[in-house]
C-alpha cells in the first residue's frame, strides 16, 4: 500500500448509540440517504402543531425542482443504506420535521453538518437544497430577496424612449428571491434550506432570522407600496428558471421548510433564537463513518488498504491537528487512480494533503 509512515494506536471518540435502519416506527428520516420513497412526504408527515401551522398562498403546485448533481457531489453515488446513524441524529431530525422547527447543527469540521441537509432531502424526496452561506458581511436581505433598482431605472428609460413615454411594466423582472425567501414560498411539502457558517452572522441578522422563523413570512416593501396598482407581481426565485407570483408584496409559507443551521459550536447563540429551534451536536467522524463516506464515492478499492489509510488519517488528526473528510477523499482518489502518483510522489503529497487546518499548525 502507499503509506505515510504513520504509526500508533488510533484513539476513537466514544460514539453515540447507533440506530438500526428499521428504526423506530415514528421515524420518517432513518439516515439511509437512499432513493426517495414512492409515497410523497405530504402523505406521511403528520399535521403541524397549531402554533406552527401556516396558511400562505397561492401554493406552488407540483414537486420542487431537483438537483442530482449537487447531491452526488455531497453524498456520492454509492449505496448509503449501510450507513449507521446515531439515535440522537434520527430523533432530532424527525422531531424538527414534526414540529416544523429549524435544526441548529454544531460539531467539528468534517463531521457532516452541511451534508445532513442533503441526506434528509434525498431520503425524503424534498428536492433541491436551497443553500445560503453566511459571510461576515451577510444581511437578512441577502437571504430574502434582491431588488435591482438601478437596472429597473435603466429599463424604464429604455422603455420610455422606445414606447413614446410608456415606462411601465416588468417590475418583477428586477426581483430575485434568495434561498431563505424561496424556502418560504408556499408549497404543500417543505423545502430544505441549509444556512451554513452561522457563526459569522452579526446580531442584526440573527435577530431578523429569529423573526422570520417565528412568523413564517416576510414582506417586500417595494411591492407592498404598489399593491393597489400591481397586486400580483411575478418574481424570480433561487431555483433555476423558477418564478413565483407575489400577492400584495407578502410571502407566507404553507409548509414551514426543513432548515439546517450549521455552526462550529464556539459561538453562544441568543436564547430568543434557541427557543425556536432544536439543537444537534455531531461527533467527529470515526473509522466506520469515514469508511462509509469512502464507500459511497469509490466503487472499488482494496478494503484492507483503505482501512489502513483511514487509521493513519485518524491518528494524524489526533496528533497533528484538525483534518477534514475532504482531505481523506482527495487522498483516496489519488491513491486509487490507476494513472495517479507513484510511491515516492504519494508520500510527499500525503504530507501536504494532510496539513492541519488549525490556525497554528503543530506539524
């Protein structure tokens, strides 16, 4: 095997009890990330509690769009039914679905926080995952909608010049709903919304999102002001080629979306947000979970060599600093590619590929 010379015993973090895929009778999500069941989620999900029941409309008919390419990049194409999910994960995901509550997911890098949204979407047939990545400059408006006021003025000037002074029309062409706004578009089945890196959100964004979670709706002031003249405006959504007719400038959900909010766990979130959410802590991946991740992406490969690679990887992560599953995936791809690096190149590359992601690298 191509090796990196790592030795020593691999200490494994104590894992939560694992759930069998038969699971508990009330579970809709069982962690298999397998093909979507034939029965739609609307036939299997019980009604919401009265305090989380929303009545938005007009309802968009039909299933949401799919994005198989994004799901394959995240989860791989292999058989995921062998993946064992912790009871805590299955319980909290199902509770969030039943209660129509967001799920705040914390854990170390590489623990699968973001991938959870894709596993739930694929297993339950909830369509394309709407992804909002938070940065230091993100605002609530970034997630809700964008209005191109300058573009509208330019378009009005062109229309006025070409139509003899008639500059009206096309208002909705300059509105684009963001991932959060699209998730709240009323549908009979919930969409999946992933809000990534929430540690970077400022206080105004946190407060604004708390209100959206509580109310399940938001207003677009630019459309509310013209609701008498234009009560219905067709705007673009975050889905490719998607659109929605906004009535009186308000969007109110019907089925509250399944929301995954990822955090590194270092930030203390305000109680006002936490009371509207459920919280799940993901453990660092152990040898079994890493083996499942590799099996989902690599159809062939020597099992003994792969296990040795995983053990070396875990040893390195314990003694040399933070590593993530992406680094293991990259190294396994190079190791198993027939035209990949030779033995000496492999040893040099592996030292670079497995560099610690900590600010101060102890290696």
